[in-house]
C-alpha cells in the first residue's frame, strides 16, 4: 500500500502524516510533511489535495481505490450523494487538507465510514 500511495500521492507516506478526522457534518483529510523545509513535497501535497477534492466532488474515487487496491467503504454512497456533499481543499503550513461537509445524515455516515477505513489502513490519527 505504501508504494501505491506514493505513486498516487507523489510523496513518501513514511515522511508524511495523514489525519482522518470525523466531524459532526462530515470530516477532514489532512496530509502534511514532517519537515517544513521540504517545499517540493509540500507543493506536491497541496496539488494532490486539490486534485482529490475535485475528483471526489465529481464522484470519482479511483485514487483511494488505487492506493488500497479495493473499493473503499462509504464511497458508493458518497458517489450517489455527491450533490449534497462539498469538498474544499485548503493549504496548511506543511501540506494541505480536504474538508468534507454534508447536512445529509446518510452522506455523513458514509463519510465517517470512509474516514474510519482510511485511519485503519494508514495507521493514522484522528483529532
């Protein structure tokens, strides 16, 4: 998975940190470099976060599939309910994040399943 992830994201996951955080209206995905001086990787992360926000907005979850080599839980509902989910990418000092929001309870549940799977697979934190 690490090799597939590096290919999809463009950065080494061992030198970066993911956070997959559940929030009441959805959640957020954070990817940051440990080393703030690695501006090339930070630029790559920011571009990746903008790319996945645009892809998810369109109901395209091929990147998580490529990283995990399987359909990621929640993405079927997230695709079906894409019109009631927003995906907003923003830059962070050492990377970027995608904030995922919805007021639809079924969409929020799907977002939480998606994030829980990601946390487990990436051995990542939640806030």
